[in-house]
């Protein structure tokens, strides 16, 4: 991956796995902040390792309903219940133009997690974002799983897909790429 061009591109992750584990473990509100932070940091660490470190350290988080973005440690302090983690989003900065097919394969290999990722279609269609769900090493619905549904594609800068929350993605991009 060293040979790929440098970039600064935002990747969005919907981390359904964290919510499921918090529910399964019946985490108390007193332990919620520390437990969720540890789980998210482990997920990000594993992604960073999978991508050979080509992610910046800043992580933004928001709930599916929320428009506010927070840096990770600040955000988990604001999340008051396990339900706040239901379909919450992380935003990270990718630092290499890893081809989308290769990113897909790297994410698919992360068989300890259930999540979805939205990322640029490198190297040829940088203004195109694709979304793919991953379910413990197998495809869930999405662009690469041959669902042939336009709801898994978003065209920047203004968006074309009513299912994708382009306003929040652009806000994360603005914060992370300043």
C-alpha cells in the first residue's frame, strides 16, 4: 500500500457491532462511557492495522439521529444510553488512495466485526462514494455485494441519494480536512 498516492479522504463507518455488544453485555449507564470507548478504540485500532496505519488519529462520532459531531472521547461522554450507539457513525481520514476494490477486500477480512463503510471509489471516481455492509467476514447489503441498488452510491459534492446523509458527511469532511 506504500505505493499508493497520498490523500486525505473521509471514510464513514456505521458501527452496529458496538450497540449489539453493549446490549448483549447489558452494560450499565455507569460503565457505558468506558466500555464503549474501549470497544470503539479496539475497532479503530483493528481497522488501522488492516490499512497498514494509513488513517489519521482524529475520530469523529455522531448518533444516527444527531447532527452534531464530536471528537470520540467527547462524544462518548455525551452518549447517555446504549440506544445512542444504535447505528452511530464514526468518521476517519484515510491517507492513501487505496483502490475501492482493495479497501472492500480489507474490510471484508475483518471477520470479528459487523459494520458498514462508506468510502471514495479510488482511483478513478473520487467524487463517488460507495457503501458496503460487512457482517463478520461476509457481505451484508451494499455496493460490492451485487445488490445493484443506487442507494449504495453517493455522488459528491451535493449528493444524489436521499438515503445517504450527505449533510453530516460533508460536515465531518469539513472538520477533519481543515
